[in-house]
C-alpha cells in the first residue's frame, strides 16, 4: 500500500494531529438545507483556534474557555441554526451502517514527515465498519490495518499488519459496553446503570457518534464554525470540551458534515495532551458508504450483531464496573 495522507481536509486537520474518535449518526433521507448564510472564518469576531490550558492528571482543572469566545452574534446564531437542523436530521436515523478509514498519528511511533508539505505520516491506517441501532446499540470493528515503513530508498509505504494488532472492536448491547483487547486476549465490560439505559449513546466510547442533540452539545462543548473560505459543500465545526470527564479523552474535535445529506464525512479528534510541536497525537476518521435505515441491516442486527459476546477459550473477562482496589490496582478478571 503506497503512502497516503488525507489532503481533502488539510486546512483544518493540522499536519500534526491528536487522539480519540468521533462520528455522529446524522440524518437519513433528509435533503440538503441552507442554514442562514454560510459562515466563514474570515468574518469579524473569529480567530485561529487557541488550545485549552494544559493540565495534568495529578492536578485536574476544569478546561479553560478557548480564546475565540465569545462568538459574535452572527456566528453564534449560525452555530445554533446548524445544531438545530442537525438534531432534527439525526432523529430520523433509526439504523446506520458506515465504513470508515482511520489514520493514527503519533510521532513517538513514526516521526516521518512528507518533505513536500511537512505533514506527519500516520503510523497506522485501519479500515472497518460501524453499526448503530437506536436507541443505544452500537458495533465498531476493524479487521484491516497497514503500518508505516520506509523502503530501501527511503520511500514511504504501508504494509499489511497480519497479527492481532490489526484488530479493534467494541460493542454496546444496551446494557453494557465491551472492549476487545486482542493482543492481551481480554474483554473489558462496563455495565450501564439501569437509569441510563435506553437514553442513547451520548457517553459512548465514540462521543457524538450517535445523535446530535443541540442542548447536550452546547452544555458540554464550546462550539464554533471553522469552514474554510474555499469549501462550499460542507460544514466544518470545532468543539472544545467543557467537562473534565470529556477533556480526559480529547482536547478538541473537528467535524466535517456533508451539506448534501447532513452526514459526517470526516472527524479529527485531538489527544487530551495535544501540542502541535511537542505532542501531535491524533486519530482521523473518514467515512463512506453510509446506509441509513436499511431493512437488510435491520434483519442482520436482529440476527445477533449487538448481542453480549461469549468468552472464548484463552481469553480473560475484566469487569470495569467494579471500583478499583486500594492502591489503584486494576479490576481482576472474572469468570463467565
């Protein structure tokens, strides 16, 4: 596989990057809609993104409000109109299947940059599929991966990963989430409290992935529009977490929504300790082949896509719902 670095979103997806993941199931069947006047980053009251104040795990502080706030009235109105329509559209999604391609960046693993534009190369590229069924069932799986290598002539290329490091998987069956650790052969289970079941996947492992409620987004994130001046067929948003719980997972998220069908086409999530120079760690997702409310997928889901996994021979099952023991040791494997 030849070297590939996404160029389509180069203005906003900085050449370094950051971590985690994000995708939002938006509207199926909803037509494109003009939301006010398309807001551009060269209008008054906007500025370049200013990262939130750094903090450490031994002295956690609430995230600092970004310097681009407050937004001017026109910008704020446009953000709220955009989120309103996004919420109206996402309500229509009952089931969704989507292919993804993931680019993982970490200079501690691969620090090669393209001499032509100084872009950091992804150390790993993955392909997989995401499935969703309302209100709170989801399935994420990647079985293909390619790792970065430099050839004899210093030519960058990606070669297939054939071992367990190529696999990523997690699912939610509505009562718990299950993470698969393939290299260590472990499944980590986190039980969802009964009072939170059936209320959607707002706190899923992929934040914003399933549903777009305006009130929830504005309560949890500082949001602005960052659509480049030369982009006409997409809306670009940038969100900074307000809550410590979210800031532990990521510093900011950049999202691209197709103007035609109001579905996300790419998401870049920046590591909680992201620094463009010192710690440019990120995960960039690109989405394709979206299928909304398919009866075929409804049948496949009914046949068992979202069921609780069975413990396989040689695997450990770890209950993450139990509080850690004194001394901070990890939860112990349990028998299933």
